[in-house]
C-alpha cells in the first residue's frame, strides 16, 4: 500500500473537568445534568467557564437548564439580564414552558459575539453581544490584566486582595466578568479558531 | 527644516500609511535636526464628512467610495471640482458615464459638496504649523485630493516646497503628474528611501537636484525628469515604520469607534515569481520587480515592536508575495509567540498543506493566494505557474485549516476560448462548499504589466480608461502617461460563456454558507464516508471502500489518471483501466472530484471552518445554518 497523507488533525480540546459532567463525540458535547446558571456561586461560575471553553474551541454543546433554576423560574428582567450577559455562550436547548428570554438567547446566539485575544502584555476584547453598542477593550493595566487572567478560573472574590477585588468589579461593570454570590468568572472566550471570513468578527 | 508628510483620501481609514510611517522613521534617522509632522488627511476627511453630514456620511461610505469604486474613479472625482476650481467640473461627464453603466454615484455626489471646504480646512491646519516642505504620498485614488490640497497650499504660500511620491508617481506617471501641475515642485519616482533625503539636501542648499535619480523638478518653466536608477533599495535600508502620530490621530478621532485599526508591515518588495514569470495581467510591482526581503527575524522584531507599542493584533502585510524563507523563520516565530494575531498575507497558490497549516498557526489566517482561475488554459495564458487542480487543493486546504481565502475569478485573456471554460463552469456547483471567488471579473489593462508592455500579447489597442475623463481635465496624450488603467477591446470569452461564468460564480457565492462536503474515516476502518451537505446536491453520505477509498485519498494531492493507476497498482488489487475510467467519470459526476483536464483532485474536506454568517443553534442543540454540525461527519481528533 502506498503511503497516504495523514488527514489534517484537530487537537482534542481540554475541557474543564469535574463540575460539569459531559460526554464529547467529535465536536458535539453533551452535558449530562441540567445546569444551574442562575443559582450563582461556584457551580454557576464553573458552568459558565465550561460553556466558555466549549465556545472557545468551537464545540457544539447540548445542555438544558434546571427547571427550578432562577434562569428558568426567575423574574423576566433577571432572566433577560443573565441571558443577555451570556448570549455569546452556547444556548440552552428548548424546554416546554421556557422563558421567552431563553428562546431569544438561542435565536440570537452567534459565533464571535464576545471574545478575547492575547497579546504580549495585553488582552483585547471584542463585545458584540448588543450589536447597536459594540465595544472594543484593551486590557493592559497590570492589575486589571492580572485579575482577568485570575478569573479565567472561577475565583472566590473573598480570596482576592483589595486591588484584585477592585479590578474584578471593573470587569464586571464592563460585563466582561460575572460575579454571583461571591464567585467571579471571566466571560469572553479566547478565540482559538477564526471564522471564515475572519474579518467579519 | 520642518517637513509635513501627508496622506490624503482615500487612504483606508483603519490603516496607517506605510509610506508616511517609513519616511518619518527614515527622516528621523537621516535628518535628526528636522522636525517631521504628519497630516492624516483621509482620517480627517472621514471625520469631516461625519460632522458636516450630521452622521449621514459614515466611515462605511468612505470605504464604499474610496476602496470599492476604484474602477469608476469616484474617489478622485469627489475632489476634481476643487482641483479645477469649478464645482460643476466633471459632473455632467460622470452622470452620463454612470447612467450608461448603472453606477451608483449618490454617495460620491453627497460627499463632493463638502470637498472644497475640507481642502481649505486642511490647508489651514497644515500651514498653521509653518512647514518648509510638504510631502504627499499617492496611491490609487489619492491623486486628485492630493493635487487639490497641494494647489491650495501653493496658492496661499508660494514659497512652500511641494513634493509628491508613491505608486502613482512611478515611471512616466510621475513625469506626467509633474509637468501637468506646475504647483508640484518635485516628484520622486520609484522608491523614496534614497531619493527623498538627497532631494532635501538640495533644498537645504538651494541647488538644482539634477543628480537625484528619477526625480522630476522644474528648471525654470521646464519640467525635467532625471533618469531613473536601476538600483533598488536594499532591505537593510528599508526602515521600520513609525506609527506614533497615526496612533495619536486615531485615538483622538470620533471615527475611531467605527473602525478596527490594523498595523501595516512590509517584509518584502518585488515579486520572486514575477522575476521569472511575470503574470501577464499584473502591474502591481510597477517598475521594481526585483524581489528583496527583510530577514524573517528582523520582520518579526518589527511586528513584536509594533504590537507591543500599539496594542494591536491585526496586521496587514503589503508584500505582493510572501518570501518562502519566512516559512522557516518569520512564521515559526509568530507561531511561537502564542499571540492571537490576525494577519493578512499574499501568497502563491502552490503552497503545501503543511505550509498552509503553519500560516494558520502563525495567525496568518487571511490569505490571498492569487488563484485567479481554475482553467489550466487560462492559467497557462497568464503564466501563473499553477494548475486548476492545484488551486482547488489550496481552496480545500483553506477549509481544513480555517484560513480565509480572498480571490477573484479573472477572465478575458487573449487566446482563451469558450471551450477553456465549459468544463470549469459545469463543475462549479461541485465546489460550492469551498470559499467562493468575490466575483468573476474581466481583466483590465494595467500599466507595467506584460500585457501593457507588449501589445503583441493581445491588447494592441488601448486608451486611458474612460473613467479618467471625469477625473482629469487633461488631453488624452497626457492621460496616457499619467494613468494606471486602460480600456481595450475585450479579449477572450464573451457573450454566453461570460454570462454563464458570472452566474456560476454568483451561485457559488450564494450557496456557499450552507454547504459542506466532509470526509470521515471511522476509527479502525478503511471505509471512507463522505457526507454531502452541499447546496443544490442531494443530502447523502457516500460510502467508499477498497480501491475507491484509496483513490479518493490519493487524489487529495491531485494526480493524473496514469499516476493514480500506478499508485493503485502498487497498493495491490488494482482496477482495470476501464474500471478506473468509469469510477473517475462517476465520481466527477457526483461532485467528489474536480477534473482540470490533466489531473483530478479530491473535493471533500476533513474539517469545516466556522462560517461567519450568524450561526444559530438548532432547537435540538445542534448547530444550525452554515457551520459544520456534528452530523456532517467532522470529527475532532483524539
């Protein structure tokens, strides 16, 4: 048999382990348990990180919200706030009786709505979650940059020093980090795969 | 001496002017006692339009006129009324031209009413800083805005020295620009790194610059053009650009929120392919085809410095072709940085899959491979040095490595026939999962191209492109020296074949976002699955086994029928010649192979890039729309 060229491979992504039970087949990730993004605290932060990393690797995620989670049962404005903040992440699958805001999330989600890029001593962020208010950020202040790097992993705010807490507050104010029940996590996925055409995001 | 470097509309507003950046750095080095300032006129024009139109004329309109109307000359026309001191100059000509061609001139017309005031304000701004010399760089449609401002500057301050340079000043164009515009004191023809400092030395000394190669200057009322030098600028003498003042201008600009600034870098000048085989239609290298490149590590040092200084990760390279040595130095350095760069590079279309993978890993995710055509005959006629199947390989590997590939389908080459296009057009529906051309366009005659230099190649009749009649108030013999584009009687295909080609390119473009054709090889199995989800084709999965599967894999590299048969024979259990012929016919008909008349190449990809059309997730959680979905067969490794 004459040698055939090896097919071009894509490295299997390393997804955060432990908090979100899941199965992965090719580019499809199936989350085995309903997620509680609305409940806050560490479990919600870990779930956000998981979805963020899936998005960063351009994986398709099947997940459902817990039907007793505030994301499902909460007041409309709170659900809308959370769904709007997380619109760049893979949307939940449909459930009977779901809030309209979750349907909107599914309909409006698109690749590259929010992402970050790493440079030598700075990070840039593109935020197009609200198309009419698209924003670019360059994070190069050392304290802010350190905080952004720290909250790539869910982090207890109480474990941060005063400078770190102030930086996380700033990130949250710009909707680049989510802080709930004392736990913070960064929201923009790192862009690991550019779309085609790459100039569209 | 105080020197003002000026870049006028229609310099792209998201990019710094490389020429201004280079010359600023050069003057800082060679003339440290001078004071160098910059006027980013194109950016100012965008600001001016935004303000004066109360937000109606936005940066997107600037792009529409400045970059997309280049073959209609609308950007130049916007300023021609100012240059000729007559608001109505060229209006009737353009209206007649636009009506005949169906060209939309509404945006350009809306802009033109602001042009005179803008030129006045620009002159105020520059003269307020009391320059001794004002240098304009002009490329494509920067001529008329630059001339209009230069005329106004000289009218107000006759003692000012005005210098022009840039691509529009190369060769006879520079002399024509000089002798037809008395207010332009000097024109630097060709590269400026040696000529500009030499000219400034003469200006300092008040001596005639008769020894500056290529320079145009006034000897009394006579325009003199010094003989051009054959000496090109050595890479070591090409500076690293200084974009500090551009950054200041962008940061202070209300236009900033509309644009995504990028850095411009230069690794090489000239074209190594063109030195051996000049593509017959291409005039982009002007009179300096000699290929010269900075060492890759030096180019990386420049990128490193600029990225750190400006905090920008988007990079446009201006090289007309990548130096192949960069695959051993520059690109690995970029990849090792692990920065999330997004670079644009022009490359040749014969890169290997490994080279394309390296480009992607280095962040050079946007390439322009000069594909131009998929017809062997047309590619031979343009002396492109690649085949149709090779171009298909490149398009296919761009899918595998998520590379954005910009290209246009060119036609109109003397000697081509309808027959050269028939098979390609018939097969275009099978290519719909690959990145489509931006369109199918007839080539235009460009100065400096072989088609221009040698009328025997098929364009003996030529005249300055019609658009210049609403741009310049000059006789045709002067335009013939001044301009870059020429009209000719159409060559090559026309009529029905031209219409079919354009329609097929449009259909390809339209059908692409929803189309995939993906290979899958189940683990531990020699069976190949090809999941066909192309627009216009039945949704199905082809299962290939035995020599059929091996043949499809062998043809990923593109092979002739006989080469394929030899490989299958070496594999053992080969098909007969008749069986192979039948399979090739059938597989081409299924749209799984492309046949360029000499060789066959496989069309399925192993991966599907994210398509940038909005990718909504389907209700069942799978990806809907255009992007690869789990059921399209694409598998992540591991």
